[in-house]
């Protein structure tokens, strides 16, 4: 065997050993290390629904606009509710006048001699005054409700965030309790990483995590919590509340993916986060 053949054999052996080592490292990296490409940026989306019904007469916001907590999102026509307040105020005034009259009447009857006014009349006058007091309080409560409805014609933002997918326009009719627009809370962004169950033993609450967005940006975070349950598609409930087990079997047993919530510690200046975008999550077990 010549020196050239020996060198070729040694080089081939080295390349073979390096390939085995690289393959083994890649195998453990893909199979055991806690990382996943199946990550999603999430955020709290607040559905805004008016408390009262009416036509939208003012819409000072636009799609994708940033709004602060307390900013006006839309104004419901207040005309009917203003009239209701005036009617309630008139009812309060009437009940107050009646209450004053009933109290004076009861006071006069209480001061009269028993030969002039019977005990029954005195008690009836007192009960009538108490009834007038209750009716007055009821009228005051109705006035408070009318004022509240008038105030609720102004629909304001409960959080700082972004208007998204705006589908309401000036002149639309808003129905109480039905959502008309949505606000993405700008302070609520987090990441869900869907890790295979074989990698969960390497994930602990508090571990540092790198979040790599498909747009190229990188975020820093840590593991906030691990989901304690996922839907079992092979075990739905039948109508009799018994387990309806699928009789089919797969030759390959696939690992389930469990959601792991990642808290975002820092967002670089100028980076735009959008709920629903994908990312890669790499957890650092030693950190």
C-alpha cells in the first residue's frame, strides 16, 4: 500500500467519523433539544360591544389605528337616551312633590287629637308616606339608569392597543351586546411554542428562551407556563357520555405537541408584532 493510498484511507475514515458525529449531533438537536419552529405570536383581543343600541353617529377611529385607554371609539345616537333622562328627571320631581305632600299629611294627622282622627287614619297616612318614599327612591334609581345609558352611548377603549379589522361605519346600527370592533391590547403580546412531548422534560418554568420571528427579528423571553391538557381526538364522548374510541391504529406513533407559553421580556425598538405570525422558539434549559 502506497503512502497515497494510506492518506486517502485516513481522509475517508476521518470524513466518515465526522459525518457520524455531525449526524449524531443533528439527531439529538432535532429530537431532544427543546426548540420548535411551530411558534405563534399571540395577544389579547378585546371585543368592543356597546351597552346600548342605536345608530353610530360618530366614528373617530380608523383601521389599524393606535388608541389609548379612554379614547372614544364610536358614538351612539344619544337623542333617545337624552329624552329618557329628561323623562326620568320629571318623574323624580313628581315623586318628590308627592312624597312631601304625604309626609306633611302624615305629620298633621299625627298632631291631631284622637277624637278628631282615628288611629287607623294615622297609620294609613304613615303607610302612604312610606309608600311615597319607596316610589321616590324607585324614580331616583330609574334616573340613574337613564343617565348611565346616556353615558354608555360613548363607547371608549378599555385598553391601549390597535384597532384591527374595522368593519363598522358611520351610520351603521349598533345592537347592545353585539361586538362591533376589536382592539389588540398592545401590552399583552406573548408567544405560544408548541413543543413535542418528547422535549417537555427539558422545559422548565423560568427557562430563558430566544424567539426568532420569520421576519428576521429576535426577541428575548422566558417560559411562563406549560399547558396541562390538550384535546384528545381519539377519545371524544358519545351521546351516552361513553368513550368513543377510534378502532384504527397507526404504525407510527407521533409525539403530541403541547403549548408552552413564553413571556416576552423585551421588544427591540421599531419591531412590529402582529398576533398570529409564526416564529421559532429555542429554550435554554441551563438559563
